[in-house]
C-alpha cells in the first residue's frame, strides 16, 4: 500500500504546517455551524495533520483511511493525556460503517479522488442526516509555478506510459455536478490559508524519488526510472538550472456543497 510506505515522511514531504492547518480547522468549524445535527466523517484522514485540530467539534468526529500506517502516525499525535479519536482503517470504496442518516458533515482533504464516484454518491445518500454538507479541501497552486509545471509534465508523461493519474480537480467537478443535479447547493469557495513556497524543479524530482510508486501509482522501479529520466529532460528544456528555486503563492481551498438527501419534508 503506497501510503503505508510513506506514512513516516508524509508530513515532512507533503504536510501543510501547523499555522495552515489551524486556519483550515477554524474555517471548517465556521462552515459546519448549521450542520451539527449528526457526526463528522473525515474520509482519507491520513496522518491527522488537520484532524488533530478537529477534536473539539460540537459533534462526534470519526476518521477513516485505507492506510494502517498513516493512521498510526495520526494516533501517535495523542499522548497519554489526550483521548485518541475514533479512527477506522478501511477501504473507502467499501460501505462506510456508520448508521444510516447519522452524518451531517462529510469532509475529505486531498483524498476523495481516490474513491469511486458512484460509491461515494451512494454512501452520501445513505448516511446523510436531515441537514448535511460535503466539504472538500485541496491545495491550489499558481498554474505558472514550478511545482504546477512539473506536475503537468508528470501527468503527460504518465499518459505517454499508459498510466492514468487521478485528478482531484476533475473528480471534484464531476462529484459536485452530480450533487447539483440532485438539488445540492454549492457554497462560495473559501480560501482557508495562503503561504509562499520556494520550489526548484529538482525538489519535485527528489520528492517523487523519495516515495514508492509515482503520483499515486504503484509502478515497477525500472518504469519509474524511465519516467523520471523523461521528466528531467523536459525540465531541462524549460529551466536552465534545475536547482534554481522560484517563489510562488499556494493556497488551501475549501469547496462545500449541501447534500440534497434525507431532508425533512423530502425523501
Ligand atoms: C494525500 S493523503 C491526504 C491525507 C489528509 N487528508 C491530508 O490532507 O493531509 C490521501 C489519503 O487518502 C487515503 N486513501 C487512499 N485511498 C483510500 C481508500 N480507498 N480508502 C480510504 N482512504 C484512502 C490514503 O491512505 C491517504 O492517507
């Protein structure tokens, strides 16, 4: 399991930092104010970088994740004095083990695109309380940034190698569109936090080298080597110096939609 192997370095490699996650948690707490009539379900909770700051909600918190090791990192955040949150290791593509109509907030940060959309829609419908919301969080990069260029090139190279990369943005657009067609209402996007990053092309390459597989794909090391070599060539065409870092802004966005299910006076 890909995330099991990177659990120990996940926060260092892709973590958001304490200030950012505190901002995210406080934005979530504001958004969910009208939706406290059921449980809070964190889908793909990971190492709990965000979840750690969601333990004082006025509604019970439950986190699910496929990776045992990511959840171990999450549990280790809580020393002997703090109550360990309710975390369930499971594949989110199987039924979510909660009572029907018991969830009022479904939250997922950087993870929902790993799940099958039809399954997600079925689970939302089954578990939604009478007034519920889905909140999806993601990092947004300036399209002209070095990181965005490297990701785009990686995406194209993966396609050339016959590998399909799951895209968080297109998954979210499809999911929200399907929910809107059923009567869900989108809330304005919230930028929960923004920060400056200094990133060189070589940082992307080293980051991909440091994990098993690539961009969410489990692949043979020899194929990965070829992919990275192709990427290095493309990066060399674009940048004169792969070590030269450029500074850009990144933001963390929260996109939310009300769920049209199990409402009073409805179905
Ligand atoms: C990029 S991490 C995001 C973690 C955390 N939500 C965050 O934003 O820091 C994606 C998480 O989704 C989990 N995941 C991937 N596929 C999954 C699945 N089928 N069911 C449940 N969790 C899954 C991974 O184990 C990983 O912890």
